C-alpha cells in the first residue's frame, strides 16, 4: 500500500498537477455558469404546486423525445457532480448542483425533494439574491 502511494507521489509532475487543477477549475466554472443560467431562467413559481410545465410545445414528437432523453442524461450527470461537490474538502456548490440536476430530470416524486433542498434558508437566500441581481422576482414556495 505504501509502495503504491510512494510511486504515485513520485510520478507527479508539474504538468500533471497543472492539468488536474485546470480541469477542476474548468468544471467548477461550467457548474457555476449552468447553475446561474437555470436559476435566472426558471419561472418564479417553478417550485409551487400549481406550476404546470409543457416542454417544447409544438415540436415534433421525435425532437421532443430526443431532447427529453438528453436532458435527463445531463440531469443524472449533474446530480452525480453535485454529490461529489458535497463531499468535505471539495469546493463547489453541491446542493445547488444537485438541485439543478433534479430540475433537469423527469421523474415522479421529484417536487418534494426539490422543495426540501430549495427551502434551506441559505440556498433560497443565495438564489433569490442572484435572481434579484438579474431583475427577476424571488422564487415562490408553497
């Protein structure tokens, strides 16, 4: 075990470390960008029980289903990324990334889980402050 760890440490070069740091910073930036766009674009009543969504109305069924499948795959990826960002010692917005992934998924029973995450005072405050900066009304919760 110690031999393996020693060989890993010996194989580290400045190029490997800088590549890892670059990939980390790129993924963190993309995560923040995606979270920001979705949190500004969702309607204020999205988390209300009265919200009814119609995804891509008027589109052909083949296009609609293709986009729904791609959206769900991306949602699963974001949930896994959010779980990784929630681990201690890993910087990033884990809860917001998980919330973004849940928003992207089309699964039954997701509303209560989304509401539980969004109702955390720190999460709701951060989202509403961000929305106010872009001239959007605060989110409405039931």
